[in-house]
C-alpha cells in the first residue's frame, strides 16, 4: 500500500470546517478508549494530537474488535 504524503495536513491545520472531508494524518497511536459502541483513538504527530472517533455500527464488529 502506498500513501501520498504530499497532501498530508499537519494536526495543527485541522479544523471543524473540514468535518466530513477525507484527510490523511500520520503519527503514532498514543492511546485508545473503547466504550463498547464507540472508540476514541488518540493519534500523536509532531504538531499535536488528533482524536479519531470510530463507531462500531459503521466499522462492523470484526474491525471494531481490533481497535
């Protein structure tokens, strides 16, 4: 799999105005919280932290259990 990093957005450049758009973020997984039907992933990059929200009903059981 190849990822084009030329269009990557630094964490500090993300905003509410980008909601619903596809973006590529890069970093390392700092922490996860799984609350049953919803999981929160904290992705840390050099410019900050992004919280990623994952819904079980959108991902499916198999993928959600791997989080």
